[in-house]
C-alpha cells in the first residue's frame, strides 16, 4: 500500500469536481466516444420564445455540440451519428464511466445551456492503458 499526498492546489476552486480518483485497474473504463440511447423532452423548460418557435425541442443533428452531464462530470459532446433513439457522441474530455450510467443532455439556446433530454450509456470507445499515461507510476 502506497499513500499519495495530494496538495491543496488540486482541490482549490473545485478543480477535481467530476474527476475520479482510484486504484489503477479498479476503476471503470475511460471513454472518448459514447453510444447512447436518449429521450428528448417535448418542450424546452424555462424558456420564453415567440409563437413561431413554441419552445419545441428539435431532433439531434449530426455535428451539433451538446453539453453532456454524467454524474458530476460535465463535458462537451459532438453528435457523430443519430439513428432513431440512438446517438454516438465524441466527447471533448474523456469520461470515466460505465455502460448503463444515466446522463443529461443540454443544448445552447439563446446563450444559455437548456436541458433537452436524458439518456443512458450503451457502449463506447475506451482509452487503452498506454494512452492514459499510466507508465509514469
């Protein structure tokens, strides 16, 4: 057993929010791309729009950028593919999670992120050990 001391600079200003710390080999996979099943809300919540837009949530489009919340981690996700209720997202930051985990999807509406739906992770593209920089330990 080795004890590592983490200085206060790591925890200052909530820098570790959404990060996972644990023993090597005991944590879930780290994904850079996710395949999700999702459900969109019928209407936007908390948004006043004119009668023409009516606040309806539009379908996901390829290339669109979304805010993806998984647990306490928030990251950007670019929609790579969409078919029916399944989408593939390329994440801007890798996420340590597992299949079956729930997530929230938000879209930029009038300069604010608005909840548009939720989903569940089906599978994803995981990073390998040498890509993680584990050789340093």
